[in-house]
């Protein structure tokens, strides 16, 4: 995000001048609060307090903006109170925000149902089938708005270092064995949308003019035959393991379980490898030890910020949400370099159209669906979701209809 920034000049207390080494068309998005929050200098000055990554304030937060932090218990709760000297007169409207982390999704559902919680974001771990019940409750709103900036896409990732996935015909065969409409309409109850490629529909660079893989088992079997993977005794061509990011069952393990019988239809013996926890999944994928994994990525409103990292040849790192698939196409790298500095929107859009076309041809991943994220909140709570960052923006304009918590 900040690679093109050469240095920053501050000619007076109210002005910051960013000097760039090259054009940066995504720069204004980079300055958004969710991506570049303001840090208090008296707490984070490296000369006085050491490296930012090791600063004690990282685990003992300080307040910033419209609210001040008055209580914090990691992994359990936080309490924010109105900052009376906030620079916008009269704001924020709320006196206090109490945030709680409940690990049991069913407890979140009950708390929202009973009115104990007044807002939950990113679905709060609640299963998609339960959202329909929440929508029918007269005191709640279930809104899809506010996640346009996040632009999350879920995908099946191949480890291209494994022999069985090096031939693009194998990857295309698997794509033809996946019914995305079944996933989004049946498994997700219509709350998600099929993904057609690496860029989310909410981004202005999205194009539907890409290679698509219709559900076709006959074509899938033919491609595997052509790739040199005939069926052996027992009907299988080869086996592969699949793991997945834990914590989002509808978008991860539900699809992994769906894939097992689907891939059996084309002669692939899929071994389910459920992770014990996030750390075990992280170590497997970051260590490039996986065959297949279900994962997702936040696009962060611009491909340069959130999308390039999955495909750049030089970004194959032992870190998740980088190019752990091992994909490398120098022509695509050149395209990304051009798009990263192109200031003309139409020219940049054309570059990203070609970007999507190349990736859907090469198919290092199979993009299954776009995130079914929802914000759930009490109907009398106003200005909850505003703009592309939704509930990740400062809550200085949020207020209760009657100026108090409903009774």
C-alpha cells in the first residue's frame, strides 16, 4: 500500500504532503481509516518506544477518534466512551459502546434475538440458515451493505507444486465438476453470489467477459483422460487432501464436504483434512504442505491493495494470503505493474479486464463465491452502515432513534 511513498512532509500542524516515487492510483483508498488508522505519536514514536510491532500498546490499546477506551479484556470485551473533545462538534452521538466477543455463534443468535446485542458484523459466526430467522424478527435489520470495500472472494486453491495439479486441464476439469449455483442457492440459501474470477463484482474493474466453467461432468472426465490420469482399479484416478480456513463453516468446510462426492464423480479421491485450529491450518498452507485448501481474500476496494498478492511471482512466501499456490506468469506480472501505476481509469479498467481473462484461463484457483457477509442491527439504531467500509468506519454518526437504548 505504501511502497510508492518516498517520504512525507509536514509543513504545518494541519498538512501532510506525501511525496511518491511513482504514480499510485489507489492512494486515496490507502488513506481510509480501516487501512491506515491514525496512530498517536506520543505512544508510537519509535525513537522513544521502540519498534511498532513490539510496542506494548498493541496489546493494551489506546483510544483514537470519537471514542476513548476505558476498559479492555483481550478476547472478551472492550468498553468505549464518548470523547468530549472530538474535533467534530456535537459528535459522537452515542455515550458508550460495549463490544463483546462470544465464541459460540448460537449464543450470538440468542443475544440478538433477545435484544441483548444491538449490532453484529461479518455475520458474527451465525450460520446462513439462521439469518432468515433473524430477518423475520421485527426488531432487527439484516443488511448486506457496507462490505463493498472489503470485497471478499472465496476460492479453492491448488498447490501447483504438486504433480497432479500442474496440468491446467486437471484444474479445468475440477472447475467443471463444481456447481457454483448449487453452492450459492442451495448451500447458502441465496445469501452469496457465484464468483466468476479474481475480482469482486463490487469493484469498478470487474468484468464478466472471462472464461467460465459450466457444470459439466462429461467434459471434466474427458479433460482428466486427456491430461493422462486414467481411472485405475476402484475407479479413482488419483487422491488429494483438502484443508480449509476454520471459523466460517458455511463458506469453508461445508464446501469442502460438498467437493468430496463431487470430485468422486470424476475419479478424484478427495481426503478431508479438517484443521484442528487456525494455527494448524496456517502452518500447513504457509508451509506449502497442502494439496488443496479452501480460503478467501479481502480485496480492499482496489486490486493493487488486496488482489495482486495472490498472483505475483515474487510473493511466494511462507505466509497465508500470499501466493501460496506457487503460481507464476511473468506476463501477468507485467500487467499488474502497468495497472499499479496507470492513472487513467478506462485504461486501468482495460488492464484489469485482461488480468481477469488470463487468470481464468490459467486457473491457479477456482473462485467459488463472493462473501455472504451481513451486518445485523436493531431497527432503531441509525447510521450503522455508511459507505464501502460499513461498520469498520468511525461510529461518530451512529445514534438511537429516541436517544436511548430500546426498552
